[in-house]
């Protein structure tokens, strides 16, 4: 079914009938390889392109500003409410807090997340944002540097306890491969402790992900992404099309197993294939999935089309307590998508 035909009624009848779509190609089979690798492995490729690493912070901030919702919780909550009010979009709110060197920073991040839970809980449940969080934000001993993540699990527990009590849903972001075991273990522990509204992220670029699908808590929410961290070729795919084929393949598996799928991509072609082909094939309704994109990536019209088809759309809305905390996230975005420099310049010029 071509996207032009994806009118709300057409979508619903296809979803209800669960009919197999015409032209659905078999998803490319992925290589299976489990990578329970040591944490101190030498990475042959730099985490961020050296050219991007040496752009001065003020320039990173300039080019990437449209991707950050503000430098305070209040500013970010205002953005979340505006997105919902004016465009019907839901949000997942994220504090940019990486590269922690002092315990004081880790403590401040935890305290801010506890405040974020309260701020989210004060919003009507129909409009309420979820919260996204990174385990590395709560430790001065990050796993990618050979640390032991001391304090991360305790912080996640505290946030999950408060979030469960307040009716706020959490998603644990997935960081580099060093964090995958830790994050999935934490997820399982939180679910075992009764925190059922904690979801996770799986990166289709990692070979191990196919096996990780089997170890998820029953029915938990899963955000599927290709993964933004550069990973070496012995543990991960290196070509985006192959990663995206796996998003479709894994999305179908997860839907069939009763998971709620958050399909997070800006690639129109793959998002369309997900809603037009995978969802009907899995035979589930629009209450079992949503599409997610990043705040600031210009996809307004496409998101509107999805919403008109009755599809839930959510933006990942990052904010920072000070711009220095946002720089690392912004460098990763620039590294992945250097055309941001041109896009932002064009937007600024066209505003004049
Ligand atoms: C909601 C959400 C949450 C995420 N959480 C995680 C996570 O926890 N862990 C993780 O590793 N990764 C995460 N990611 C990042 C993800 O892994 C990808 O790196 C990212 O989404 C880009 O992949 P893509 O599927 O959009 O395809 P791409 O091929 O990278 O992008 C498709 C098209 O979108 C446009 N586009 C993409 N990025 C930009 C940009 N910055 N500015 C302007 N246009 C752009 C371009 O037109 C591009 O051609 C998340 C992404 C989203 C949307």
C-alpha cells in the first residue's frame, strides 16, 4: 500500500484485518553474534569524528541549539506543553547530563530527575511526558572508561520508585556497548521490583541485540533505534540500511510478543514500512506502538501525516542545566549528521 493511500480509515481497516500487505519484502536476515565482551576493549574508531571533536563549544552550541529545549526544567516543561497544545505531540523529557567527573554532579542529576518526576506528574495523564534517562549520568565511574558504574543502579531505583508512585513512565536510554549488559540487567531488576512502566532502548546495529530480544521483561516498552554510538565492526553493523532493515524485523518480533514498540527514526521510508507493512502483519492496533523523533529535526509535515492516521507521535526533548552539559550530546548529533551545520545556517539566513 503506497503511503499516499495511508488515510486514517485505510490504516485502521488494514490494522483491524491484520491483512498481509502487498509487496512486503522479507527483512534482511541479520548476522547473529553475541558480544558479552570485556569492558576495556580497545576501540579502533574514535567515538566522535576528530573534526567534530575539535569544533569549539560555542560553535557546537550555535549549530545545535534548535535540538535543545532550554537550559532549565521550567523552560523544557514549557516546550513539552506547547508541543502537545499546538501540535498534539507527546514528549519524552531528557536531562543532558553526561561526562560526570564529580560526585556532586551525579547527585545533582539524581535530584533533577526526582524534580522532573514531580513536574511530569503535575501534567494531566493524557498529556504527560515520559522521562528518558542515561545510567552514566549518576556515576563518576563510567563503564566505557573501565569503571564499575558505582551509584547508577541505586539512582535508577530511586527514580523508578518515585516515578511509579507518581504515575510517570521512564525509558532507560541505551548508551555505548559497554553499558548494554548493565542497562538490560537494571531493567530486569526494576521490573522484578514491580516498576512495570520502565522501558528500554535496543540498538539494531549491535549483533547481540537479536539475542537481547529474548531477555526482556514480558510486555515491556521497547524503543527501537539504529544506535548513535560508533561501534567496531566486530560487534556491530556499519551500514545504516542494514540497521534499518533490522528495525523492521525486530519491531515485528516485539509486536508479536506483546511488547509496546516505540519506533524511533526520522527515515520516512522505514517509518512508512513500519506502519504500512509491519504493524498490519503483526496484527496489532495503534494502541501497541508509537513513532518517535528528536526535537529539532524538521519532520513537521510527516509527523502531522502520521497523527492524522491515528498514530501516536512523540518527540525526544532534551534540556540542559547549563550549556556545558549539552555539548557532548550535541557533538554526537553533529557527528552523525554534519548537514546540521548547513541546515541551521540556511534557517537562520531565511529568517532574515
Ligand atoms: C526518540 C529517539 C530516541 C533515541 N534514543 C537513542 C538511544 O537511547 N540510544 C542510541 O544509541 N540512539 C538513540 N537515538 C538515535 C538513533 O539511534 C539514531 O542515531 C537517529 O535516530 C538517526 O537515525 P535515523 O533512523 O533517524 O536515520 P538517519 O538515516 O540517520 O536519518 C534519516 C534522515 O533524518 C534526517 N535527520 C537525521 N538526523 C538529523 C538531524 N540531527 N538534523 C536534521 N535532520 C536529521 C536526515 O534527513 C536523514 O537523512 C534516538 C533517536 C530518537 C529519534
